[in-house]
């Protein structure tokens, strides 16, 4: 598998099969001598994690690991991680895993030396300036899934355990100093994770592409990201050891996260509260609501999706694009609707209010109101 490169957009990316072998070298390059590897509970006991720790130990960097990471990490996970970071005298964080581990690892690096509350650093205006930038630990990101794109982002998502609301925490120094994208690390993903994370990348690209804001660079990246997911996700799902498909999906995931600088929309503003309340997988939830959001936004995005369908080689314009989304959902075993995911009709009013508070709704092509958002939730049931 010959897909191998070094990129600097938007951070240093070491891309290619086997490049996890450079982990210790990259730690030393950014000044980390005592890293804390943050991963999730499932990954902690897997061979790929043990191999990464072996690389660190062989280089004299120890093998410290923290894995108390929930699927939708919250402030309690963060505080436990900070305690482990301080107890071990660590000087940097390796975020190793899917979106949950990447986001929580970033939060540990951000908050270990702060005196303000993490909720004071929500991505609102210039709130990030409340943080003491000088005490933010260096971060190395090693994604083991291909979806979230958090490995190339300056933010992390943290769920408030009291309000059940997901908050986006932002600081420029949350951008990892180095990202290692090794597709070999994704080969052992369960098929439902391959499906859900892949559709997360598709949702990022789709919403960025349809966002009404002006950002031609992000729009171009989003369009190519859509093409990569459309072509390679079914291959990665059907043949887990297809390294070319895995590599292309890792590229698409990073591209989606870069692209959504342009904005997200109703897919994410619905998905975030559902995940916070019900603990559903984020990417899978995105895939469940995607067709209904396409219908919701059709009056203003149809022409744009006709162009996207042409670029992706999909016949039939908007209808053809929507049909392809439905085909992908069927192929990947995505639940048909929110009812199938356990969402209760009695909570739709609450979820509607949460969706309208989510920052993603501001990037939707059609303005989201209490009435039309509640109707959209009904359509997703």
C-alpha cells in the first residue's frame, strides 16, 4: 500500500501505513518526555494500544495510559484524566483512538493547568482567551477510526453530565502538534464503528458543502471528501483489511473536519442532543437523520447537490444523491429512524430546545425554528 505522505494542512500529518512506529520520535520532536496516552476502555486492552505503549517504553518515555473515557465523554472523565496526568508528572498527551478519546485527551491537555472552568471556554466569541495558553500541554493525535476528524481540529466536544448538553470547547492550542494517520490502526474496527464513523465523515463534508457561508476552500475540500467516502466506505466496510480503502477514509475524515470550518447544520444540531441524552453513537445518529435533513433543506440546496451528484458520478441529481445516501445506509446497517435507536416521542420537545441551542444549527441552509425543528424530529421518527 503506497499511500504515504507528510502534510502540513492544517497541522503536521504523518500519513501512511506503519507510521505509528514514529510515535516516540514525534513525542521527542515536540518536547514530550513523559506522555500520557489517553484512549477508551475498549481500545485499552487491544494489541494496537499495547504496541504503541511498547514503542514509547522502548524509547524511555514510559507506558502510562488513561482509559476511563465514556463514548460521550463528560467533565467527570476529564477530571479523572487530569488527576492521572498530574499524579504521573506528565508533560504531554497522546490522544489515541476515536473521537471520544481524541476529544477527552485534548480536554486533559487544555485543563490540567487551568484555574477557570472548562465551561468558561465554550466556543463562543473570544471565550478561549480566558484560558492560560502557556500551561496547555502539547498534543499528539493518533486516530484509530476514520470519522470525527478531531485529529486536525482546534476544539473538543464535552458533555455536561448535569444538563446532558454537548458543549464545543475551543482553543487554538488544541490543534495537535503532530498527527499520525496510520490506516493499519483502523483495520480491526468493528463493522458498526467503520459504518458510523465513515458516515460521520460524510456528514461533515455534506453539511460543510451545503453551508450557506462563504468559504470556497472548505467547500472544495468537502466535495472531494464526499467523493472519497462514497467510493471507499463500502470497500472498507466489506473488506476490513483493504488498506487503500482505510487510508482514503482516514484522509476523508481529516478533510471533513477541515471543511466544516465553513459550518455544520441540522444533522449535527439534531444528533448532538440525541447523543447527549441517549448515549447513541454520534456518526450513526448523523446517518439516521441525514435523509430527513436533506428533505428539510431541499428548497435551498437542490441545485448545489445536483452539482455534487455530477462530481460523484451519481445520476438523477438531488433524488439520485438522496437515493445514494439511502443505499449507503442500507449497505452499512444503519437504523431506519430515531425510534429504532430508542428515542422516545415524549422527549422530542426537550430535544428540540436542545437542538436550537446547539451552535451547529446556525449553519443550516434554512433557518431552524421551534416549529420546523420539532417537525423535523417527527419526520426522523
